[in-house]
């Protein structure tokens, strides 16, 4: 496995909810998906369909038998990198400032990154 930096910066997360990222370490390395949640306080992110954990649920009214539910678990934000769908690679953000405002763009191809929430 390639050396990865494990610098924890709890309040500075390089990705936002809705960003498309690739998991770069851990059991789901190589998986790509959208960031569905950012837990800024803990420096963690939740990525769609990555780091799935099974949870046993107690019987309830809607599920009288109880059951096993698969759910995404948060992972360290350093485990993911922004993935640019234009140049098909992991990338970093750079900023472009225009009269209309500040945009986040891909450092490789200069494509504007979508800001969806
Ligand atoms: Zn790009």
C-alpha cells in the first residue's frame, strides 16, 4: 500500500457534502461515491456505499422480527480524495475567482466542481 499522510485536521475537511470522491485507503480503497455526510467535529466523512457496516436492529413495530441493516459508517476524511469525473482521476481543489464569485475547480483540468447539496 502506498504511503498515505495521516495528518488529522479536525476542523478542516477538504471535501463537501455532495462531492464525488474516491476512497484511497482501508477496505474500500478504490471505491467511488458521493459524500453523503461530513462530520466536521470528528474529521470524518460518510461516503455512499463505502465502509458499509451491518447493524442488527431490535424488533420494532415496522420490523417485528428485527433484522440486519446495512449502513454506511463514517471514515476518516484523510481516507478519501476528491475525484474529478472530467479527467477521471483523483485530484485536489484549486480556486478560481471571477466577478461572480469563487469557484472550486479541479487542479488538473480546471473543470468547475459541482456544488450540489
Ligand atoms: Zn479534472
